[in-house]
């Protein structure tokens, strides 16, 4: 199965970002991809007041993404913000396309490095997977990357591919942590991992973002179940395509049976 990772710089305007979603989805379809993954916060970049842009999953923005997916005839995964109780929003992945309709609410909120996502965002609770062309796919978002148990939950649910839209925070050592963690999560769950991040805004604007919000560093990557990087981008916007061989997961798990050999929390 061919997948595409779309590394973009989202702006604060949801309508303008929809144009980017459409352009990227059509490019991915032309490449033969069955699925295109856009980053976390595709609807509106962090640093934007999230309450005013949040919409329900049957609202205008999500409906427009569904129409784009139907036009391109592939599955679109894109980060948006939905309404939550208590004046907060939910950091949601919309997954939509022919034969597929689901969503995932980010479980682990980015309360780290001086940023408090939980001030404005409510956490999700559920591990979510979906099936496409006989391949089971797990969903995670950005800071979830630091929690290996989620990716092993994907594997326990039958997933051979995990998708990770992100808007990674910049800072000393953050690129190195990103590159280490995307490889580690693939290896310790023995799954393919497609990590689609926001590009570094400075590659477009020529200057660092004024906001301290996590607006992306780029370096999206597809990692094999053996932890090796198969395809990767730099800091600037781009579209990456890669072919996912589900059979390779079984072969790796036969050689390195880390899932079967687990003992923690088991009799």
C-alpha cells in the first residue's frame, strides 16, 4: 500500500488551510497513494485561539475534507480541533475517505517544555485503529510519540502501521529527540510508522515564529518495523510517498519477538 505524508505549514485560517489539504490530496492521488497524512493542527496552527475555530466532526471544515477525500479518491488524515466540555477543545485526527470514517482524540497532552496544552485542550481516552485495503492502521498524535505503550496497543489491536501527525515544538535537541523517537516507536512495537509533521515555518517566512507555540520543525519520515528510516524530508514543506509492505512486519516479528516476549503486567 502506498501512503503519502504531507509536510505543510498551516496558517491560522481554516479556510485557507483547506486549499492546502485539497492540493496535497490531489498530488498524493496522482502519485498512486491510497492515503495521505497531513499534520496535527492542519485546521489551524498552534498559536491561534483554538476555541473560535473548533467545530464538530459534522461541521463545515470536516465536511469539506470529506469532499476533498471523495474527489481525490483516497483516505485523508488531518488534524483539526473539535468542541469539548468546560470551554476547552479536543485535538482530533479526522480520518475520512472511500470506505473509511473515524477519528482519534489525542490522549497525551503536551504539558512539557514550558507549554501547557491541557489549559485549552481536553484529552482523549480511546486507542483507535482502522482498516484500509486489508491493512490495520493505528492513530497517534505528536506528544503521544513519547509513550511507547500506545504504539504497542496498536500492535496488540492488529495494526501493522501507525500514523503520527505532529506539530513538533522547536528547541535545543528537539530534532534529535524526534528522529530518535520515531525510530524507537516503530522498533519497539515492530510496526511501520508514518510521522507527518508541520514544516518549519522559518523555511517559508524566513524568520522564526513570533509565538512560542509548537509550530513544527519538519523531518517527516516513514520508518520500517525494524526501526530503519525508509524515506524522510528535511525542514521545508514537501510531500513524501512510500510503499508499505505489511508482510515485512510478520518477518520482523519472527526475528525479534519483542511483543510475544513481554512479561511486564503478565502472569
